[in-house]
C-alpha cells in the first residue's frame, strides 16, 4: 500500500548528498586550506620566532653601537681601546708576563 512512500525521492537524496559534500569540502578547507586553521597556527608560530630573532638582533645592534660610540673620537674609552688592542693585535704591557 504505502510502498511508494517508504522510498525517499531521488531529488531529495541528491540534494542531501550535494549539501553533505559541500559541507565536508568547506570544513576541510577551513581546517587544512591556504587560509585554514592549521596554516594560521603555523604562521603565528613563525611570527613569534621572527619577533624573537628581531629582538635578539636589535640587542646585538645596540651593543655594537655602544662599542662603536665608545671607540669614537668624541668619546674614547681607554679601557675598551686597551682590551681591543690586546685581543686583536696581541699587545701586552712591558710589566706583564704572557703565557701561551
């Protein structure tokens, strides 16, 4: 009697299949795509690493600028000059004993 009512119409099955496939595609794209969740996490991690490297390089630049200023003509640090002459040129004072 109602054998025709137990089967869903073919159009409804196709509609739900296409809707399910589209939902799966958009879910996959939101997680794995170029602008997806995993890519965003990776970009944020790279950003944190690059910021840390930037801060390290800024500190190194500040240190080098300080040493350069201390060896300039305007402000000469004699202790630093003595240290650099000893390290680079191998100088020693006459009253010192050099061990190698």
